[in-house]
């Protein structure tokens, strides 16, 4: 990991998040978290000058704070703690960790790379053309990149826990979480009712819950 991408409090928080995820999903969970961090950091720094020119670059060159670590990894960490406390929940809850991290990865990649490679940008609520880089603005290219990101998390999960239809559930959950993030951004965040960290936390929670729902429905 590139610790210069984290503030000291963020590094400490990240260590605690990683420990809980490891306790819940083992080495596979830790690899999923690491993959999210590497992909997210790389995407944030990619074409930074272009993002700065349009006002879409993150502050402090994308250095992560403790709040951002919790927003993106807190849900997965809580689920890992639940599995640690109640091992009987592992089968259904491990996929929730994957769904949560898939949503975080899809959101980060779609927003950071979609801003650079998107051709046409639309408000997710009105579907009218809107300014790239604004909250709730999406592009086809960014959405597809997000789906790929969710898929990569799903692949790691399946390598660790076996290939199954769960790969599809993780991709779907990650994509729904990502799109939900955009809806929240276009509505509540634009009105300054909630901040970006809350949006990201809700995004990962939605990803986890969608994964659990799909897993439960198809297990009957």
C-alpha cells in the first residue's frame, strides 16, 4: 500500500478496518480491500491535471482521511466484526463484504475515470445533459468502468470462496450501489443536506444489502 495516500489517522483507521475485514473474510477479504485501495488511489491520481482544470479533482491530491476510510470501508468492517462474533453468519455475510467493496470500487472508478473518458454527461435524475464532475452526473463510459471495477472485486471473491453465481450478484450489487450514490449526489448532496462521506457510506451499505438480498432469494 502507498501510505502517502493516507493521513496518519486514516492509516490507523485503515488498519482497524483491515483487521475486522480479515477476521470476517480472511485473506480474500483483505485482498478485496487492498484492491479497492490500489484501484481507487490510481484512479484518483489519473489525469489529475485534467480534473483540476474542470474542478473535479479531490482535495489534497486525493490523500485519504479517516472519515473517507470509514465511509468506504466501515460497512465492510462492521460486517467482518459480525462474522467474527457470530461465525455462523459467514456464508451470507462474506458476500455482503464483497458487495460493499464492489460498490465502493464502482463508485470511485466511475466518477474518477468517467470524468476523464466520458463523452456525454447526464444528470441521473432528469437524464438531461449536465456538467461533468458535478454530484449526480454520470456517463455511459463511467458507468461501464464502474461495472468492471465491481467485477474485479467479484473475481477476487470467487477465487477465494469458489466460482458461482455470486459473481453476478456482486457485480449487480456494486452497480446498484454506485447508481444509488449518484442519485443521492444529485439530490441530497447537491442540496447540502448530506456530505460526500455519508453518500459513500450509504452507497456501500446499499451494495452490501443488495448482495444479501440476492443471496437469500437465490438460496431458497
